[in-house]
C-alpha cells in the first residue's frame, strides 16, 4: 500500500507552519507545501477541503484533515501519527 499524499497549507512567517513542517521532516515524510499568504486558488482549495479553517497550517494526510500544528503534534504524542502516515 502506498503512503498517502501529505499536503500542508502555510503562510509566510508562520511559526506554527515551521513547527509542523519540522515534525514532518524529522519523520522523513515527503509533503507538498502550498503557500496561501496572498490567497488565490490554493487558499480557495484549502477552504474547500476544510471549510471551517481560518488559520494555518492546515494539514491533510490522504483524505484525512488533521488540522493544524497542535493536532499534528498531538497525534505524534499519542503514537497515532505513524499509522496515519503509513496509510
């Protein structure tokens, strides 16, 4: 089974975005980053995928909307992130 696609929507200067990307990097996860600093199509896509999202980062692992940096870190602390990343 292939590992799921990991997408992260970020903004310039966002410390929470840096923290989330660092955790993914430390785990050796390949991810696609979309900068929504100036809005545009990728921000529209983010809001379509997560209509209630008003902050960044917004992280998606496959079809699962993880949420932000705190939620990603909580999954790691609970020992559930690796299973989600494995598909």
